[in-house]
């Protein structure tokens, strides 16, 4: 990748999101009586409901281990450079949103927020700290790590359950993009720099998700490439599927345990930042992307967050916006048995 391209991309990624708040009301997960028109966004309002998360960008989501629902962490809101958020919320289908931790004032949450299913804690990374959060007790713990990934923006993390490792790739430190691969063992509190011979281009704000069926980490990057990483052999491979979604950034992916595939939604083009509203499924065994074209879907957007509820198999999507100035606070559920989206909050 040329220096000019890196500098252009880096300049864009330093920008932060601007807030337009959206009111979210009601509890419980129900499908809308009349599905919203695809591409239609909820109407913004000046009020902020303290019982639900406020609109934001760059948030992180993860499974709520042991019970139905998902967790939401951090992000930013407001006019750039914006105000950081480090609050933690839980969404339970039967009860709606509930805050688990109010967080600190003007402190943005770390770049990673993934469930370590073996330790049953959430892991977040914000150099020089690697911390864990126990959603059952609300306790934070700082791990005694020494070496660790560089302090970067847009690094992506996922949990490799086959190897019991948190895998990270990429990032941007304000002047350079990274192509480093790291692995974290939460039990031993050890980060290890991996050294694959081949690897994806240096980048940030790509999408990354673990596929248990092939025991590989799947990455979709800003060039529209699909890569797979094998921790056991420390090997990245460009999968080069025959067709794939258009190249994009600020997109989201989550694993579908029902169809044993990975679901991707939205994102924006790299430089013009035109939003996408498409939903794709990647079958790692067949190395095939499929455009699902659901009847109802969230409005086109980037800067959103996605996570899988392992208890029900549903995939959730929160916030994001069509531009950096239109962050929403809507919550959507993807039903993998019907390949359809439903707005739930």
C-alpha cells in the first residue's frame, strides 16, 4: 500500500463522529407492527432518555454470556473531537436496556470488547491497559500484561474459542497503519506478537470475526478482500472468493450460529464515505459470499456495532449513521432463520 493512500486513509480515520440523538422507548423485544421502509432512519429528537444508551459512534458490542442478550460498551458522541463514553449496557430481550456501569466522564472505551467464553469475562484493550469486565458483578480488573499491541485506533479484536485466545489485527497510531497480529491469553495475562509470513495489508476499521466451524478468524478489509487466520499455524490466507461485498470501511460482522456463517451489514466507502445498507452472508467452508437482500433492514450506515446472542442465535446491531453527523440510537435484531431484520428499540 502506498504512503499517499495510507495518509489519506489515516486522515479520514482520525475524524470522530458527531451526535444526533434519537429517543428509544419501550421494553422487551418485539417486531415492529409495520416494518419501516428499508433505508428509513428514526426521527431524531433533542431529548435523551437515561434508561437507554444515547446515540454514539465507535461503540463495541459482545455476547452476554450465560443469558439471552448482548452487551454494549463505550464509543463517542458530539462535535469532533467529541466526548468519550465508557459506560456498559446490557440488552435483554425480556427486559430491554439496563445500565451495568455508568463509566467515567469523557473517557472513551477501549478499541476491543470481546467475550472470553472460557473465562466468562469481557476483554477491552486501551494501551497500556488490558482490562476485563465481569457483567455478573460489574467488576473491572486490569491484567498484569507486559508486552501488548501498540496504542492504535481501529484495531479489531475477536475471540478464538478453539485456541482460547483473543486475536487482534491492524490499527492506526496517528501517523502509520499497522499490520500486526497479536494473541492474548487471559488466564496467563500474556500478549504474544505473532509473526505470520503473509498477512493482510496494514489497515484499521476493518471487520473481523471468528468462525468455529473452520477454526479460523475471518477478516474483511478495506480493499474488499476476505482473509482467514489460523492461530495454530500462525497463518493468514487470502481466500479470494469469486464474489464479495464492495470494498468498505466502518462496517460490522457477527457470527451466525444457526447457519454457521458470518453476517456483514453496511459500512461506507473509504474516501467519499457513501453508506451501504446491504446484508451479506459468508460461508467459510464454501468460501462464498451471498447478498441476502432482506425485505426490511436498518438504514444505510457505518460506524455501527454488531454482536451475536449465543443463547438465541440472534444478531444485534446498534447505532451508527449514514454520515458522521447522523448517529442513531436504534437497535435491530437479525433473525438468521428468516434472513430478516426487525427493529426492537
